[in-house]
C-alpha cells in the first residue's frame, strides 16, 4: 500500500497560485518560492499532503509525456 503525500502542479504562475491557495485555505508554506535557471517552485503544506507548484523554464522532451497519454 502506498501513501500519497506530494502533488506537483505545473503552472506559469507558481508564486501567484501558491499565494491564493495559502490565503483562501489558510495553509502555511512548506517552502518559500525559489527560482533557478531550470524551474521555479513553491510548496504549500496541508498537513499530510504537500502541494508543489512549479514552472518549468526549459523545453521538455515530449516523448516521455506522449508515452503516458
């Protein structure tokens, strides 16, 4: 049996989305917004589940995504 403890959502605006989630649902940040060459991310902590909002700043090789469709 597995436990779901982390969900990742790709968005163009991770910082804005995290702020809205945090304010609307009164949830604390799991980690603050951080940005690098390759991606930007921020985490929201809902207790037993971490919601990771991220923006990918590089072109993904779509062949991996297409295999899952």
